[in-house]
C-alpha cells in the first residue's frame, strides 16, 4: 500500500512506503536494551537452525526474543524450537515492532 500524493502536474502518484525490516527492529531494540544495562547476545547456532535471534541478560533475568518483520510469524521449525525451549522452562517472545521489544526490556 502507498500514500497518494498529487505533484505539480496534477496527476496522482503513488509513493511507496518502505517496510520495516526485522534487522532494523532487532538493531534498535538491542541498542536501547544495552543503554538500559542489558547484556545482549546474538544467538547463532550453525548446527541448529531455527534458534531465536537474541538473548538479553540483566539482574538474574533472561529474555529470549525472536524478531520478525511486522505481521510476520515464526516458521513451523522456529515454533518447534520455541516449544522445546518452553519444555525446558524458557519462554521465547516473538517481537515484530520496537515498542513491544522495549516493553519486555524496561
């Protein structure tokens, strides 16, 4: 979807609205979390695909986040990993906007 605007020619033009990328949300949340005193680690596991994106640590608390672009959902494989983590006693938060991420890390 886009915004409609009229130029000097009187014709209607469609301006493309750029979509927010998952990487932008993750970067902003991580920057602010670090400023708030959270330790932030990117979870990369070459031998196990589907792991959540980030782990945040502060004051004995662990917050695990799977970042997604707005209105995107985790894949079935990612959800299976989330269930395994839940069975181990850990909750994975799925975040698709900056505000929701920061609410978890206040």
